[in-house]
């Protein structure tokens, strides 16, 4: 058994045993190869959700321009 830890290269999208890639291109460390792969999948899923939330946030208030609910107007 090796004492090296697993990392995930975000450029090549491949797991690596040990610190092979520059720090700006890797996530980790992880205990297993599968943990590194799973972490990348989780990060991509979260980014997709966050990107959608950002789009929704940026659209808020742009439909009416004032941000006032139509029911609140006199």
C-alpha cells in the first residue's frame, strides 16, 4: 500500500496519484482514486446549480423594472 494521496487534475479531468500537476490545476487530496473522481462530479454538479441560481438572481426585478409587486401598487 502506498502513502500517496489522490488528486484530480481539473484540466485533463483525470485522477492522479500524488502531486503531479500544478496546484492551480488540481483538487485534493483524497484518500482514493474514486474519491477524487466523485469530488470532480460533485463540483461540476454544484457549479451547474450555482450558475442557474446566479442567472435567476440576475433576472430578479428586471421584468417590471421597479421590483414592486403588482399587487402592492395603488
